[in-house]
């Protein structure tokens, strides 16, 4: 019986990841990263440009305090932001830094892994913004056709 090293076992497991298989762990990861708050947090941390309507998320990654993220992400509850940041930290996509000041300063930034995901999500965000008028028009056509 041939023995395999830990590295070979990891490589084999990686080959076997298939999101079409119900038990594949990549499904949970896809579920997490497809969340709107994840996309918006990645966009906020991945770009040092001013976050104005129509901004293209240009520039490099930046460090943001929790309160900055909360102000920027209109509509996110404190609970949802905290849960999302914790899950991103757990997955190694975001790092959290606590500075013992009064009050305590907590900041977040993308890790290298998070930055690689941000690069992909940036295109998705840009696509959604660029094609929103088309989607809205199609929805209206669909809704009036079936009414």
C-alpha cells in the first residue's frame, strides 16, 4: 500500500472540490462570498478611492475602522456587520487589528487572500452598476407581460 504525504493529500482533496456536489465545502464558501455585505465590505477595503456614486473602486487597498465601514455601508446593522467581519476574518480574507486606546480602536484590512477575492468581486460590482438600467427595464417588461 502506497503512502502519501500530507501535501499530496491536500493536493488530492483540492482536485476533488466540486461545488456541484452537495457535500463539497466550497458550497459554504460560495454562499458566504456571494452575500451582498461581503461584496460591499471587500469593495470598501479594497479601494482607497473616494466612495462616491459611480466610483470604479480604483486605487489600492486600505485600512478602515469599524465605524467607517458602518457609515459607508448604508443599511447594514451593527449585528450584520460584526457577523460578516468575523466570518471574513475566520476565512482569512480580512485581518482585524485592535489598538488599546480609549475607546478601543478596531480596524480591518484585506489579507492577500482577501485581496485576490476583491479583484474578482470588483468586476462583479462594476457589472451590476453598469447594467442596472438593463435589468430594471427587463424586470418591468417581464412584470407587465405576466400581469
